[in-house]
C-alpha cells in the first residue's frame, strides 16, 4: 500500500497541510505538522512568480528565496523529512519552471531519491501532461491533479487521466488563502468528483479555521490548509514550530472528528 | 541550442492544434483558467470564420486607428548612413501612438462576441494600458489595468491618461513591481473573475491562443508594409528590422514575410547595460522555460527562478519573449541582435534630428540596429524598420538619461 493509500484508508478524513519550503525553520515546522496530527504534507517549492497564490504564500515564496533557498535545499529538506518520518506522505507543490528546468526525468529521479510521494504542479494542466507526467509516473511518483469549479464534466476525464495520489479540489475560482467557498457548492462538487474517480478527494483554498475544516471534512476525504500555516510562520519566524503544532492539532481534531468513514 | 529541423513548406502555419510553435508556446495555466482558454479558442475560431468580424475589425482599424499607417522612405537617415535604403513603417502614427491598439481592437471585439462585460490588462510603460483603456472607453466596458508600482511612479502621464479614459489603475506591489509582476497580478485577478472578465494580453505571449491571435491582429503591419514596398519599389525588401520585448510589433511585421525566404528578418532585443550586466535580452542571455502560460526563452537562474530584466525602454523590460520568436530563433528563420540602452538613446536623438520623427525608445532599438547594419549593405538594398511607437512618452526618461532637467 502506498503512503497515500494508507493515509486515506484511515476511517476518518485527512488533514493535508501545506507550508513553503525554506520559509522559517522548515524542518521544525514539518515535525510540528506531523506531531500535531497532519496526515499528508505538502511542501511548497518557492518560485519567483507564484501566479496562483494569494498575498500570504507569495510573501512566503519571496522570504524563502531571499534567504537563498535552492532546489537542492528543497530536496535536502524532503530527504531529511523522509528519514525522520517514514510513513507520512510528502508532496512537492509548486510551479512548472523550477520543476522542469533540468528536465522532467531529473526532477522525477530527485523526487524518488528524496522519498517524495507525489507532485502538484500548479501550471501544468492535463493538456501539457507530457512536460512532467510521464517522467513522474515512470519513477513511481504520483502526479496529483487539481479540479476546480470551472472543470466541467467534459474536461474531468482528461484531468483524471494520469492522475494519482488524491484529487485536489480547488473549491474557489481564485488564488490561495482568500475567500472560502459555500458549503453547498463544495458538497455538490465532491459528489460529482467522487462519481468520476476512485481517488480520495481533498478540498482546499480559503480554509483557515478548524470550524471551516470540520464542515468540509463532513463531505470530503481530506481538507487542505496552507495560508493559515504561512501566516503563523510569518508572525513567529524561526520560533513558529510550537504554534504550528498547536494549530495543526486544533485542525486535526476538528477534521478527524467530523465523521467516520466506512473502511 | 537545438538543431534546426527541416523547414516545412510554410512557416506561417504555426502554432499546431495544441498551441505549440515547435518546442515553444503551449498552455501552461492553472486548471481554473484552462476551460476559459479553450472557450476563447473556440470563439476565436468562430470569429476567424465570420466575415462580419473581419469587416468590423477592418472598419475600426481604418476609421478609428487611422490605418493604413504610412511607409516612410527615411532619405536623410539613409544618406547619413550611406548604405541600404531605409523605410520606416509608421506605427507611431496610429491612434494612441503605437502598434498596441491594433491588437486591442481585435481582442475587445472578441470580448464582445463572448459576452464578457469587464476588461483587464497588464501594462509596463503604459502604452498597452492606454490602448486597452481606449478601446474599453470606445465600447463602454469597465476596465482595470494592472501596472507595477515602480512603473506607475515613472510613467505618471500614461497613468493619468488611463484614468481619464475611465480605467482603474491598480499599482502592483508584489515582486519587483514592474511588468512581470503586473502580469502575475492580472492572472490572479482573472482566475478569480473568470465568469465575466476578458483579459486583453498586450503581446504575443501568454497561453495559447493569445500568441496566435495577437499575432494575427498585428499582422496588418506586415501586410500593409508588403503592399506599400511593392508599390514604392516594385519588389520585396531585403531585410526587416523590429524591436522585440514580448514581440508583438515584430511578429506583426515579420509574419506576412516568413515564407519570403529572401527577406532577412532581424529582431532587436534590449541589451540594457550590456549582456554582461543587467539586460532584457531573453534569447541572447536566457534559456527555454515556462512562465505566464507559455514555454519560451526566459531570463532565469539555474534553478528556474526568473531574474529581473532591465531596459531603459519600459516596453522591453520583460524577462521573456513570445514563443513564436523563440521558434523562429531556433530554426534560424529570424536572427536577433542586442542593442544597449546607450545605443538606443543615440538613435532616439539621431532619428529625431534627421527625420523629424521622435521614436519610442522601443523603436529606437530597431533604428540603432539599422544604423549598424545599413552601412554594410549596398545602396541597392532595402530595409524596412518598424517604427512601432512615438517617443513622446519617453521624453522624461531621455531627459533624465541625458542629464537634462525638465
């Protein structure tokens, strides 16, 4: 069983937590996420031009790059995480250019070497899958695709073709960390997606509080939280880990207790 | 550089069905935008097949923009250089003072066709912003222009023009606060407002079908130039020269001549302080990568982080280039030469004094390349240079560079 399958096989919804690599004390924050109860970790690869991100994650990208974070550093963080946490699924999330600049095969091999389970590339839609997808799949890395409110029924099969790990439902047409979607629209969307795929469906964008997360967890297999962690790291800098852990625990309790999923 | 593939029968059939110009172009956008991009393509195909669309486009270009723009034989510049005859394609005489309006007319007609009710655009120097605000005023649509805060500060006259035209100007505070960041912010706004908003991209970049449709709307430049040079000289020119930032004026001039393989094609990149220093020459100093929806040559570091461009010309101050230029560069159909800030400044003044034409700093880059090349060619040779815009907007920049207080 893959780490993703194991994480989503538990009889409760999963907390998927995102932080930007190289922003703050990333190793300590990753440990705090695991200790607080996060089920899946998304590690953001910083990029100069994070077009799909709101102000919080934009700033985290720039803070990380200003400290000189390199791609090699990111893989170092990932590999060390895998040493410390053999079972927690780890996803690299970022933009196409840093992932493909040395070739997709190089990137996929580095992911495999570092113990990365999956990759989310914001700006490679299914139409451009040859850019990255085949190399990842050949290396046994899951390519996690995004579905959005604008992904219609005609497109959905293309989005799902070649997808692995879990399906990330971006619940608002917009950028990260801004507004939250209406609960009813999330329920409808998740039902539509679940009818089309056996992959677990995690819902994200705009989820900032345990209460919001609990609502979504009632209808989804997982809830993604990112900008709210970034805000904590922005506030507390290198001493953010205890705050990250406490917030993670509040989210995990809310999400894990939202419903029981039949095995 | 990749080995040049065998040339197909026509160089004018790009991009392919997936929006690729050889290895470049494509649709590298977030999933949220993908259905919209596909919808735009469907509407563009329908518009291309609709004679009424072309008739309205042509009517507006003639009666609103003032086309055709003249092809001016620059006799005093030619005599001064002592070589090839130099003709200037006078895009500076268009309404709003540059080629940008050609594309804006085409795109706002598409927006109307798609039932979109709001217009957004990015702008660097403000020329595309002014052109977009102009057509938005003409069609009565609300318009938001994203402009880097640094550019807002250094291009106040254009900011005021846009506001007079009724546009809202958003000063973008992220990144280096210039054109690249304005484009990021426009994309962020678009993704959150896909239902009712049309994004008028100002150059031949971005996701497919933008590079194709912007090129098609700008190709009126080359089509006119071809007819005009045939009338003036009875033959095609030996060379075309145009400045390239994103490259829309250049592709507009070049594209109708791509299959006329005896016509040499020269694009001019902004070499800023020189290729060893800060510059905006993506082909000379960059390598292929993915940004803003397309794969193309980009200024970037070894990790694929985008580096800041620099040019005295705000319109060329962008770390990428349109994907069709990357393709023409790689197959060798066009060659691209760098021109520095200093060379452009000198040519700005020279053309003004010799021909009574104040060129945009963008256009001055092409003039500088012509000055370099024309003396090496015989007097029987003909060069067409794209005078893509007028330089009134640049007088403050030029005065500062020359140490003159206004």
